[in-house]
């Protein structure tokens, strides 16, 4: 049951992050949002270190959140 709770917490954290980021994409003040602008064109360097740092931070946030939510459902042996 503990594994199931951790997986549920990770999925919940991922869904919440999507819903939190949605308003940033919904606003249309001045310029239109072009999803292709997010990606680098062929030949442009990619900042691999920044990508790894962001990935590590997101992994820590998801694992800590899963651990905290999992502890809420853990039965005490007293």
C-alpha cells in the first residue's frame, strides 16, 4: 500500500504542476504564443547542465512530496 500511495502522490504532483502552468500559456497579452519558439533550432547549443539541474530539482520535489504524503497514510504501531 505504501508504494501505491507514493505513486499516487507523484502522479498528483505532476498533474498539479500542469494545472499551475496552464494560465501562463492561456494569456494573450500582445504577442501570440508559439510552441515552436521553446525549442532550439538545428545548430544552436543546448544548455545540458541547466536541463540536468532542473530535472534533479523536479525529481527531489516529487520524491519528497511522495514521501510526505505517504507518511500521512502510514499506520502507527502504537
